[in-house]
C-alpha cells in the first residue's frame, strides 16, 4: 500500500492503462508539454516521457479534439480526453451528446465509443466561467455514464474501469481535491488522499459507497461536498446525532440499491450538492428516492445547494455562495427538530 493524492492516483491509473492496452491514449490541452504542469492540475505530469506518442497536446479547440477523440474511439482506440475546466464541456456538447453518447444505439451495437472524459469542476476563486459544477447537464443523456470521485482510491479504480468500459464515461473531479500540484499551489484544498494497493483493481462505475454508517439521517453527496458532509457528521456526532453519509459517486445511473438501503435505515435524507439547486442533480435524485423508497421516509427530503446565481469571484462571496459544513449541520438539525 502507498498513500497517494487524487492527482497522483489518476496519473498512475493512466500510465497503467496505457501500459496494459496500446489503444489507450490521452488527448487534451497542455497535457504533455515538456517542463509543463501536466495539464491544468498535474494529473498527466511527465507522462509524455514514457508515452511520447500517446500524449497528444491540442489547440484550445474543444469541439475539434473531442471530435477527434470520438472518431478514434469509433475506430477501436480508447481515448482519455482531458478538458482543462469542466466549464469548457459546453463547447463540445454536440460531439458528446449527439455523437459519443448515441453512436452505439444508432448502429445497433455494431459501433462503440469507449472514451473517457475527465473534467475538473468546483468553485476555486476563478470566477463564473471556471467554477461551475455542470453535472446536471449530463446525467440525463442516454448512452453516457457519469461518475464523480472524492478520494484517490476511487479516482484510480473508477478511471481504470472507465477506460475498460465500451461506453463513453464522463468523470468529474474537484479542483480542491487533487492534492498534488507539482510546482503549482492551490489554496483551500481538502485532503482526498488514500492508501492505494500495489495490485491492479477497478471500482464499479455504478455503485455508491457508504462513507460513514449512522441511524438517524442519511446525507447524500459527492465530490467536495462528500468531505463537507463527513465533517458535518463529526460535528453532529459530538451532539449525539448519528448520521449516515453516502458518497453517491455514480451520477448516471444512480445506485438506488445502496441509497434506499440507507433510507430504509434512517428514514430521513439530506442531499448536498455544490451546484445551484434549481434543476440540479439533487432534484433528480430526490425524485428517484421518492419513486424507489419514498414510503420509508419519515420526513420530507431536504436539499442543501448553492443559490441560483453565477459563481462569484470574490473569495468572501464564493464562500457565502457554496454550501459548507455548517449549513449541512443546520439542515440535519432542522430536520430532526421538525
């Protein structure tokens, strides 16, 4: 076992998959510049030294290189497309939604698109166009699997599973969880490092994970909000309140088996997401819970999310915008007091 940050775990996963399968390659902006950062967040640092022909730098033209990745996947390759910021996914939407996600269905299964899309998200002092959580825009796309990782163990195992999957997989990563920044410094980070085994492993793409067991309420969250939820659980435990925390991880499809097992135990649900509340992932998840196990609820579902405004740039406003540990604590307290 060795302790690794999320950035290091992702880097190792890509290296191992390229060693295992010669059809795997990485494509994106500034991912393989000698002496560079290894992408915006160091996940591909130095990989060009070992795989000079399979680390492809591109112009700042997301529609173009995503089209190249989709075409390569259709021809039997397994590209990992790296978008510098999740916000830029809005540029290649046609390639993702109308091509990558639909080709297997439209061809009757004769064509597959085994590509991975890696996208950093989250508010980190970069302003409205580099800070959004865009998960909501992709969870309803048939043919596209969507995952979100909160720790290094999952990051490595899920990325490896995504590379081996014959469908397009979109993988969201939070900028404040990468940890290893190489020569770059990121303020306000949260530790997502974990012990990583030496042997090969994968983490299923369609499973949630119970981060903490409890009996009085269930907190559902993902990415950075999972860490805030775990901290909230510690605060509540000191008050004698026992909550269960579930890392949703798979955003499409949702793992209702794991989620409803927790709901049946606690009877109360708080869903926490960093994106705006209206039309968010939490809205779809809350509806699904009502359909799958709503009769087990003792209280209405509570959602904790950001307000319906663009992400602010000023740090004090950004902190006021994004849900934090205290807001999660207060939501659980209110639910138990009703």
